C-alpha cells in the first residue's frame, strides 16, 4: 500500500502545479524573455522562496514549462490519431488535422518551442528540451511512414516535418487557420508519391 503524501508534500505539489500553470500561461502568451520571475510568482500566488525551493532558477522553470508542453503535445497527438484514424497512412496526413485543432484556440501563438527559441542563446534548457521535442516529431512521422510502407521513411518524414513547421508558423503569423487544410493537401500528395499504390491499398 502506498503511503499517503504528508501535508508538506501536498502543499509542495500544489505550489509546483500553480507555478507551472502560471509559467505556461505567461511564457506562452508573452515569451520567456519578456516575463520575469516576479510576474510568475505574483500570478501563481506563492512566495519567491517557494519558486526557488521548487525549481532553483528561472531556467529550470522554463525547462519544466517546455517539458510539460512537450508531454501534453505528445499525449494529445497520440490520443487523437488513435481516435480519428485507422491506418498509419491515414495518420500521416491526420497529424496535420490534429495540429490544426490548436490554430483556432484563443491566444494561439504558434509552437511554444519556436517562440521560446527566439533570441535564446544555444546550450541551455530551451535548446535541450526543444531537441527532445524535435526528435519526437521526426520519429512520429518516420515511424508512421515506415509502418505505412514508404520506400524512404526518413526522407518522407523530413518533408512532412518541414510542412508541419510551416503550417504552424503560417497559422500564427498570417492569422490563417486554413493553413492546416493547405498543409494536409500537400501532405497527401507527398504521401501518395512516397507510398506505392499496392502498399497503400493494403496498409
């Protein structure tokens, strides 16, 4: 039987959750460089000592924020692909439809990893977590392409990642949610070229 968390542990977990929620809202809306620690503390309703006892520094808070974004994106993508599409081939283009669900969300500002990387020097938490996110995105497309029978799954994955990036940036900077439909149409052309018809029928 698992031991019940103590009252201090519960308070610490609650404070961490409040800090992450505040960081997620402020960092995504305004940028990690525009938002100082004091803003996050005030928004979360905790003491400054609580933030430093929990995360140690702003960089570690940023790391936790991006890791949480990555985990949420992975979970959402996996769930929606499983729910909406039957085959790997369908899911290759379905990724863009799932991506597009966020394009009409209030306050949409593109990829949290793109915006966090703006004016951020290399070698820190942003680069580290962003690299993990990018590796996942490439592997998502690569694995689906391989399962669908693509002749060159690595090449198709690279094309689709570039298309995915472009769709997100266009939807954000051009205020154009229809970027999803455009990207999905182009993705379908790429998939049709990359996957032989005989394999496409059986996949």
